[in-house]
């Protein structure tokens, strides 16, 4: 069990570095909103983990599956019953990405 924890810490730190680098590319708020809306194929105003993974790739981030999962876990969800994030919660998280620990 301890090994799994250590593994997630390492993966989290790698994901954090990738997100900081992507943020430094200074993607505009308009670009982020457009990519989010493209990923929201159900037009619900929110996206799930699979759509989040597609969006991160479209934003130019090359993340491993575990890195995507860890990042998605950090973002506040629509509700306890729905494992989805809104554009607003993503943008709030994105602007704080350089200070996140991911662990």
C-alpha cells in the first residue's frame, strides 16, 4: 500500500510539472473555453474524465492516464453524485495550477 502512495506522489509531481509548463505557454482564456466546449460533446456545460483527457491533449499536454486521473481528482466536481467538472471549476483550478501540490 505504501508503494502505491509513493507512486502517486511521483506521478503527481510529474503531472504538476507538465501542467505548469502548459500554463506557461499562456493559453488564452478564449482558447481554454473553446477546447472545453469541444470536449463537452453532450452539451451539458460539464465534462467527465474521458472528455477531460481529450481536452488536455487538445491543449497540447501529453499526460499519462494516471496523470490525467490525478489532475481530474484535484478539480471540484459538479456534485458528489456526478463526476464531472465545469468550465468555471477548471479555470479556477488552472489559474492555481502553479501552486498545486497534486499530492
